[in-house]
C-alpha cells in the first residue's frame, strides 16, 4: 500500500491554529508561525518508505 499524506492535514492544522489563536490572543507571532507551518504542510507531500512514485 502507498500512503501519501497531502493537504488532508490542512483542515485539522487550521482548526488547531484557530484554537491556538483563541487561547493565545496576545502571542500573534506564534500564530503566524503556526500559519507558516500549516502552509508548509499543505504544500509538502510526505511519502512513507516503500512507496515508489
């Protein structure tokens, strides 16, 4: 089997980012960093070992 993790992680990460914004309203920099991380996750494709494309 070939498991490719793509933008399917984006909704969950986005919800986590919103929750972190609610809990840490003063730390906007942390939220921006989380947005950058979410963007990198949505643009990066992770392929498990044993999967040849």
